[in-house]
C-alpha cells in the first residue's frame, strides 16, 4: 500500500494517472541480477510491457537488453541508450520497413517465425549488403496453463514454426546466403505462475537441440522467451516474483553445450508490480441489487479487465469507513468497462482516491483515445 505522504502527493495530480514506484523496480532488477545475470544468463526486457523512458533507464542501468516486436520499439530502445547488439526482434508479422530498421541497427537477432520470413529477410539483407543474425522461433506445443488469449506455444497458435516444417527449413538454410542462424527461440505464453510449463519447455528445447545438431547446426544461443507471472491478488505480500525458483528451473533442466548462451525475454515480471493506476470516484450509484462506484479511469486507461477478464486488486486510499459491496466501473459506454464486481471496500464517496494495482505491465502502453479521452499521464516516485 501507499504511505500518507504519497497519498497526499496523489491528491495534487489530476486523475486518472499511472504511478510508478522506481524503488520497487530497482529491487526487482536486483533480484534478476542476483539469480539470473550472475549465472551468465542474458535477459531482454519485453519493451511491449512498458516503454516509458524512466523505466527503460533503470532497466538499461541494470544491464538488461530489450526484446522488441515492432520497428518503433527498436527506435525507442536505441533512443534510450541500448545498442543494437542488445536487441532481439520478435513478431509474427514484421513489415519490410521494420526489418530494415533492424538491419540498419545491426541487432543481435531477428527471431523468425515462418519460412517465408526467412526468404524475405535474406533478400532485404542482401540488398543492404549485410548478414542478418537470426533465431528460429519454434512452436514447442507446450501448454502454458494461462488465459487462452495469451497462450502462444500450442500448434493452434499463430506463432513460430511447427516441427513438421523443420525438414524444409534444413533444406532451405544453405541457400540463404545473407542470414546466419545463431539460435532457436521459444515463447509459450504470458502470466505463467506454475513452473511446470517451463520445465516442459526445457525438455522440448533439449529435443530440438539434438535435432539441430543431427543436421550439423551448432547453436550459439537458446532463447527461452518469457511469460513468468506476478501475483495480482496479493501485490503487497508478493511484490517481487520468485526469480530464484524461476531461473533454477532452467539451471536444472536445460542441457547446454559448451559456451552456449541462454537468453530470456521477461516483461510483466519486471515491471508489473511497480505500476498502479490512480483514479477518483465520480459517483456512487445505488442499483437494485448492486452498488456501483463509478471512477474516472476506464478501459481506455487499463483494458486488461475488459480484454482478458484480468483481476486487478482495487485499493481505497482515502477512506477507512466500514466496508460495503461495490462493482467498481469506469465511465466508458461499454458494460465490459468494469474493474471489479461485488468487491468489499471501505465505504466510498465522491472524490475518494482508489489505486488499481499491478498495472505496470500492459497498462499504460495499451491505453487508447476511445471516446476522445485524453491520454493518461505518468507520475514517478522520484
């Protein structure tokens, strides 16, 4: 929760706004350094989770790289002080212009998701008189045990190359003179809190390593993606994910070759808990069976509850009255513009402040101008 001094600061800002605790972000990064970077692992921050400059500055200083999924994300990373050699570029639908941005910045790796992408990348690299380093994104058909919209590693998903395409891949590679295959890449989904899927992924990685070696391909690096989740229900009890246990799964189960690098693409687990959406109560509306707390933040500021049925804890910052039951809803003319239903909160009145927690990842970056709403602002702890 927030101390009295911070709440007073909140009162001086126009709501809604995002608040970022940079101290918590640094402590989270310290855990990644202790349990991940210290082992020689390479961690790329998934910039799609949060591309705010003060956030990226802390991540850069901690020694992480960046995982991009668009040309503009590459540009933002370069503007933030990252070098091309720190960037991996994933995405199932890269445009020619975006590929060229990656080539111009000599990025570490293009994570290629289809055989046709390899041909296009080879052609564009040839026109630029460059050799592009690539990783093949493989679809491991591993169940991530997460929401169906953020599962990415099953055969039915659009991501990666499935095992049945590998013979054709091995046949094509010798003719692609302007690409260099340096690694293989996986990403099975997001908000994964059960570590078993990551162990299953390791088993699949080991199988793929053996297959590539049988085809005379030695891999410089293995990229196991990201997807590690956070505790949305108890952000104060678990503000930092258990990175020790997470990295240990890969320590124990990956069968690495000599001098082989392991790369990760973590996003939510790094920034999710450091951000909160601060909002003000506009009206208390008594319904037939439900009390509605109508706040000034909506799905335009945080779309995850409407899009994924995501559960973000709502904390009341300016009331300590006895609890009542509310549906906490936004002002947008959509029934899905609801943050919590039938939640017990201290009795609210017009003007009370609330914090929608665990919103540092996929919150502000997904905000929209629907209803011609003003874009939400950001406030930082320092």
